[in-house]
């Protein structure tokens, strides 16, 4: 259930990140934004567990996942501009 919850939170975080950073690069599709949000949620969960903010079975909350999604979206914008 933890992975499903992370995917749901990541989806919402991706939508929030897209609203916060609307001009990050060319208009991206809804599916790509959702995937980047899910990746951001997993990154936030991994980093939070590595730092000790979250327990071994805890996932990132909505705010942590949104921050992770913003970071992933910024990295994606940087990589896509270079290519």
C-alpha cells in the first residue's frame, strides 16, 4: 500500500509543481508532469529516509513530494534545454 500511496501523492505533487513552475520549459503533457511528480515523490521518500526524517516504512508527505517534484521538474527542464 505504501507504493500506491506514494504514486497518488506523487501525482498530486506533480500537478502542484507544474502550477508553481509553469514556465520551466516548453508546455509538457499531463502524463509527463504526473510521471515527474511520481519520480519526485520517490526521490523525496528516499532522501527523507536517508536523512532520517522518515522511518523505513514511511513515505514523503504532500509537501515533501511537491518539493521533490519541483526539484525533478527543474532538473528535467535543465536536461531538456541542453539536448
